[in-house]
C-alpha cells in the first residue's frame, strides 16, 4: 500500500521512501517530481507484481528512466555517465516497440504529466495520442 502521510501521523510508505532515494541516486531531487507522478510510477510497477511493492531493482530502473525523461539527455549523462545514459536510451528504444511495457507506461506518464524534457520528446519523436 502506498501512503503519503497525513498531518504527520502516518509516514511515507517504504516504496515511496525507496523511490525517493533512487531518484536522488540518479541526480533528480525527489521534490522536483510531483507526488502524483511518483505514485503513478509506483502503481505501474506494482501492477507487474500483483500489487506488491516493487523490488529495489525495479524501483531503481524506474527512477533512472524518469530521471532521464525529466533531466534531459545532456544533464542525465553528465550526472550519471554515458554507460547508464546509453542503457536508458536502449530501454526507451525497446519501449517504443512495445507500448505495453512498464517502461513505455513510465514514458507516457512523464509525457502526460508534462514533466518530460523537450529534448527527449524531440529525440524520440514522442507524442501523446488524443481522443
């Protein structure tokens, strides 16, 4: 179960805390990511595990992809190196071929939430289908 806390009485869920740490690890401060985007990203991951919290590896992978989308190509590569940037780019290429994958859904989330960098939209010719 995902929780944000309420009036200081309930803490953030373990999955949200882990995701925040994963975002920090790839140089995207969690405060720059809207809570709704984080919750939606985790729900996408939880759908793969029948509602269970995502594994640490899946959380990290989602943070990498979201950070790439939000930071843009140059900033992500500067912060994380060309190897990780290349790996994420390969995942994006694969997601464009399989629009049912979690990666494709995370990219679409960034696009619809309007948190994606224009350089990423342009490079991959992304567009949100309407209607």
